[in-house]
C-alpha cells in the first residue's frame, strides 16, 4: 500500500514541477538550509526521520534542520538572518506560515514576511525553493500566497505534497503533522523537485 502511495506522490510531483523554474547546480560542498516551523522540525517523528534528515540522505548534501515548532512568520523572518550569516547556505527551502494560518493571522502580512525571507536569501546569494502549506480546511489546498510568491519571484515550488500527506491518516501523527512515513514522502518530493530544477544531480 505504501509503495502505491509513493508512486502516486512521485508521479504527481513530477507533473507539478514539469514547467518549474530552474536552479543553478549546487556546489559539491554547498549546504541547504531547511527553514520553517514544526513541519520542518519534524514534530510527530524522531529527528532522524524529519524531512531534512531524510532529504540529506537522498541528495548527498548537508541539510540543516532549522525548524522551530510554533513559530510564526514574523519571528521566523527575524531568525533567518542569523542562520544565513552562520551557515551561508547555497539553497534555502522555505516551509513557513503554517502557524500564521492556524492562528488566523493576516495572510497579507504572512505573504510579506515570506517575501522578505526570499529577498534576504537572494541578497546573500542563496537560491530558494518554496513548500506550500495547506490552509487546513476541508480540501487541504495550499494557501494561494505560496503559488503567488513562486510565480512572482520565479522560484520552484512543491505546492501539493503537504496537503496530500495531511489528508491521509496513515501518513500523519496528528491532525496537522506527518508521521515518519509522511516525512519520508515529503523528503522524496523535495528531492525530486531539486533534481528536476537542476540543483542536484540525478543519482
């Protein structure tokens, strides 16, 4: 059953990124900063099963888990600068804003905060990939702000996989967090996107 789910996720991911923006290949020693909240931290699974740890094993680049559970985007924006200065990542994967959505904060402000994260990354020569976060409603579609940001900034996005994972009880630990199987599929989806964009080589 899991194999069938995996095939569907990969197939859907390949379709969704067929026209995606391209990235520059990462240098062999380049690190990746996975930046976000509990979905990045790996709440619901052990740290070695969080998506950044699994992604690292898939693409053979160092992936830094910079997830902070419960963080809203305003605080994330403040935190990001220090992490960029410390790690100088070649690529930043942004998966933020979920707590803004849960708390029903102004999504225009959330959008602006994520835009400033993108600007900050680019000012420091880091490429950016977005992961869309669902609105946790009936259909679990990603908030429109993520696709808008991706299009306006010409950056790749994985916009469907989190909603698909959270919509499947066998892939989550609670109503908003994946379990280890869910994080595995998230890592697989992000790895596929990075290969499709040219950021990392096909193994």
